[in-house]
């Protein structure tokens, strides 16, 4: 029994595994037939759901494909092949399309399940590494996921084969996504709680409206400015005139001013402020605020609504919501 006793040996095996799986995936292009296009159109035109089933490692891949389809607009349900023949077959409704995943296409559970699906008149798509198998022969459409060899040195553990199944599932999901004209707004509807979804639907006002609104006039005293910045706890205040933004004062501006001047009693907001501050409309996307902050290396943006000062969005707001 050999032992991996050097980092070089480990890295060489890792590289070999990745290369083997890369080549197998690339070869899937050569295995695509009209069955793939027909299966995609079948699902697209179906009035029902997609039921995806498998056993062992193929069942795990089936779960992932279900998740991908659901998140991109194709209603899908996972059904374990072993559970299906012990009661879960009732999951399949009249208009549902069934995708059955199996490397060999000849496992006992598959041989029991497939005739039951056929008897119910549901259309069946096979994702299999053996198009001449029982499953391949019985399916209405066969998506060939054949691989020459598993990455496992014993050619036993499902590795390359399950990767191929997953890639076929991704290709199917992306084709359906394109057919449905699935947009970023649609994606946001299916992912409202995640960081990805928030990047697509969260607007500046959703964040700035939760903050206090620091604001001083041009002739506000230094003490008034310091109190406003401290009380509103955003490290900044807008300087306004007739509700319009004319400047900005940050806590950094205050520190720099104090380090340069000994006579501060007479200073007003106008003397301290920075002119023409970066700003953003309240209905802009929060991710746009992130990009402005990153571009200019700032932590706060003043927010406007129809040209009037509306509040502040802070870098911490974006971090809290997972935008950054």
C-alpha cells in the first residue's frame, strides 16, 4: 500500500483528477444530440413540474439540479428512487416530466421505477452514462453523460460521472432560463433573502431611510456641526441650503481642521465643508452605491430625492446587508 508522503505527490494527484474531469466534461459537447434540444423543449412547454430522481450519488446530483431549476424559474421536485417505489411515486402528477439520473441505467431500483413511470404516461428523460442501458432504452429522451473513467484510481467511486451529470443539469437549466427570458429581476424574486438577491432588488432608500438624517446650515457653528455628527452617528453631516446639498463635513474633516487651526471659535460649516460631495439618488440600486464608494474610497454617500437632500447611506449598511 503506497503512502502519500510529499506535498508534490498530493498536488500531482489533485492535478490529475482535475484534468481527467476537465477532459470528460469537454467531451460531453460531442455527446449532445437532438434529444437534448427536444428534452429542453418538452420541459419548457410542459404544464407540470419536473420530477428528478436517482439513487446513491446520482440522487445527490438530482437534488442540486432541482435547486438550480427552481431558482431559475422551472418548478422542480426531488424524488428518491428507492422511496418512489415505497410510496413516494404519488409525487408525480399527470403533466409532470420525469428526469431519471443513473450512471449505469441498470440499477435494481431504476428497473422497478421506470416501468411505473411509463405506465403513468409521464414523459421521461434519462441522464445516463450508458445510453444502451435499460433506462436508456425506455426513456423518451436520453442525455448522454458517458465518461471513460472515474477519477477514482480504482475506477469505482462516482467522481467524474457525477460531475458530468451535474454539468448536463446545468446546461439544461441555462437553456430553460434563456427560453423563459429569465431576467435578473426574476432571479431576485426567487432569492429575496440572500446576498445575491439583495444585490438585485435592494435600493439606496431601503438603507438610508433607516438612518438618522444629519444636516446643518451653511452658517452652523463648529459646536453645532460636532453635535450633529455625534448625535446622528454616521461620521458625517450634509450642509444644505434650501433643502439642497451644498457641502459635506466628515469627522475626518473635523480632525484635519483642528490639527491645522488654533483659532476655531469663529468657524462655521461653510469654512469646514467639502464642496460638491459624492451623492446618489435614493432609487438607485444599493450595489451602485457600493461601486461609487469603492471607486472614490469613501465610507458615506449623501442621498438625494428629486434634487433635495434625503439622507445618508453608509458603508456599514452595505456590509450589514451582505452587499459587500
